[in-house]
């Protein structure tokens, strides 16, 4: 069953990421695609939490996988809000946040699962981690409906957010790198 579920995850994720995200963004726009994806992620987590059989859990995979349409939309919306010079910082911050959640998330959800299946506690709710994930995603979806979408602008037309550093000097956090020109 584990092998089958992993195969379904791989196939559905590839199909959605490769064939659905672009058309969704074209049809609904980035903002709607973001919260549609979060809605399906939340709904899928709820179905997974309610699953009493392996078939139910398998049925939740395509629904949860539709969540994959939201990250490209969110990332695109964020890149429109920063200057060309800040793109690397934005991508680094996004990757850092992702890494932190990959470290903290499994520990938190494992602890929640352990608490709710422990016979010493009055509640027996093995789906609790999925319910919490569904609540987080639903909250994120509600919050994303309030995002003000900026009109698409070319990066060249956008004024730099922090005009304190000349373009020939790039700050890296440790020390600036100065570009030298040969004469």
C-alpha cells in the first residue's frame, strides 16, 4: 500500500505541476490560483484526517496534490513586489523558510499524533495532525483572499526598493563586493 500511495503521489504531483498550474494561472490569475490551491490542500487534509481505510487515504492524495498549484502562484506574486536586485534575497528567504518548516513540521505533527493516540489521554483522534494542517491551510487561504495584487510591471520599470546601494556594489551580508573595471 505504501508503494502504491507513493506512486500515486508522484504521478498526480507531476501531472498537476506540469500540466495544470500554468492553465490555472492563465484562467484565474495568480491570486485566485493561490487560494484555490490552498482550499484544495485544506480539503484534502480534512479527507486524510477522516480516512478510516487505505482507500480513503488514497482518495485524499489527488485533492491534497492540487495544493501544488499555489506555491508557483505565491512565488510569482512575491517576485513582482521586489526589485530585480532583491530577487536572490527573496528566493533565499523562501528556501530558508521552507527548510525550517521541513525541520519543525514533522516534529510538531508527530508530537500531536502521539498525544492523540496515547491511551492515557481522553481523546483518541489519529487524524489530529491532518485536522491541524487543514486549519492552517484554510486560515492561509482566508488570509490570501485579502492580498492586494499588484499589476504586472516589468522589472526594469520598477524603482529599486532600497536605493541606498549603487548598482556596482552588491552587499552579501559579510562584506560588500566591489566591481572593478579595467582601463
